[in-house]
């Protein structure tokens, strides 16, 4: 009984303790950017907004207690947050007000991606939804799988990929009207993130340090050696052609088009989960802190301009 009670206390206090150690205002769940604008989504429905690449911040509150798992902004005013139970909120005034967008699903939503006005949502039980009109309306696209999908990415209006549980990889060359499952040569654990630098060259990462690459549009994939065995959460490439992967307190770099990867030092306990391009820089976003790379540097520095931490239940 005492151990259970102690575990509950520690479990409840850990987010607050970790936030106070890191200086972050809240556990950050997701991030999005458009031009100089950056949005950071907190776990208690606070949204941190910067219009100047992170130099100053404002706070807004989402009108829902749903657990949100994905976020995307088309420009400085139009954006979306997606989460549990098929919940999708939209704003058209830079996060001042939000409305719920009706969707033909109650599955949990895990990933959202836009190419111009074309949008895609991915989620549980193989769910893929598509919007042809900037997120105003959404229709199902049959994926052909029942595995949960964790990441979706398009390079243009036609070429897209989705990844998820038990090594599921899907590809489309017609904007998602049809999806093809790619069968891998062996069984892989769950994949979390997929990124293509062009319609031919792509990477997928996931559980246990898995790194996969493709040079034929996702038809075939090769496993790359990983220097860590952590759960790799996000992969992206910067404008200099360098690859970046984040996982908990690991930051991996590739300078040979994703053929090999090496770890870089990360200070503190950040629980990194997303690589985010912000204008001419790249951010590594974690639950308890944000790292920023600027001017093409290999080194990342801690973003020190986040608002002060707000105690749970306190005023924003």
C-alpha cells in the first residue's frame, strides 16, 4: 500500500519537478512553425506562441481537455491541433479562438501534415483522412491496414508515406486515393516518424533505435546502423542536406545523406521528441526544453527565452 501511495505521489510530482529543473514552462507535447511563427503545445492545453522565432512569447489556452497529439499551421493565422477521440480544433485568427472541425471518425489522431491547402491526418486503426480545402472538410482515404499510424508525410500533392505500429509503412503516388503497403524483409518494431527530402529519398525511425532509408520512393527500405537503442521519435533534414534524429536525450546527426549517423551531446533532461524547421534554423523540441541550431551550425544551444513556469492550477 505504501509503495503504491509513494508511486502515485512521485508520478504526480514528476512533471512539475522536471519542469522546474529544466526551466520550461510546461511539458511540451508538440510544436509547429510557419515563417517566423512558432507554436508549442503544452500538456495542459496551454499554447505558447512566438512571432519572432522564439525571442518573445505569448500564452493562449485551448478550449478542450482532450489529449492533443499533433499540430500544424498553414500560416500565421490558420492552424490545427488534433488528438484523442477524433478531435480536431481549428483556428483562423492565430490561436485567439478555436472551433471543432467535424470528422468522420472517433479514432485517436496522431499526425497531421499539409502541402499547401492539401492536408492529411493519420491515427489509430489505420486511419487516414484527407482535406482538399485547407482543413475545412475531411474525407477518409482507405489505407488497407488496421495498424495504428504514428506519422504521415508528403513531399508534394501526389507522393506521400505513412508509418506506424509493427513496422507498418504505406506509400501513395496519387495523393492518397490509393495506398500501398510496403512489406519489409524482416519484422520491425513500431515506427514513429517518416521524412522524404524528395519523392525518391526517405527515412523512417522508431522503437529500439531503428533507422530505415529508401532510395526508390519507399518501394524498398534498408536498415541503417544506429548509435543508440532509444526510441527514435522524429527525423528531418535541414537545408544543408544534413539529417537529424531525436530521441529522449539523444540527438543524432548524419552528414552523408543519411547513410551513417553519430550522436551529439545533449545537456540536461529534455526528452526530445520532434525535429522542427523554423525559418532558417532547426529546433529539437523536448518535453522539458528546446534546443536551437542557427546559421547552419552543427551545435545546438538551449532556447532560454521560454516563459517562466506556471504552477498547475495557476493563472496563465
